[in-house]
C-alpha cells in the first residue's frame, strides 16, 4: 500500500531546520510514527519513542544527556 501524501510534511521540514528536536503529538493510529520514519529515512535524524522505557527514563532523569545522545 502506498503512503499518503501528508500536508504536514512541509511544516515539519521547515520546523526541523530550526530545531534539533521535534515532538509530534496527536491521536492514536493516525500515522505519526510512519510519517516521521518515512521523512528521516535518508537523513541524519533519529526517531526516538518515549514508549521505550529506557529512553523515557533517561529523558526524565537526565534530559541533557538524553538530547546529546
């Protein structure tokens, strides 16, 4: 199945030029993860989910180290 063209992509791309970290928040099952993972395929950016308990714990306990990694 082909991915839909998302109208949010240009906004995310523009925002990403000015910020090292982005948060995309929204309702469940609407394609947030798929959208971001597809956008970063050929870039140096990383996708990190705070559903990962290690990542979430590090972000809570040492946000500076979390962002450095």
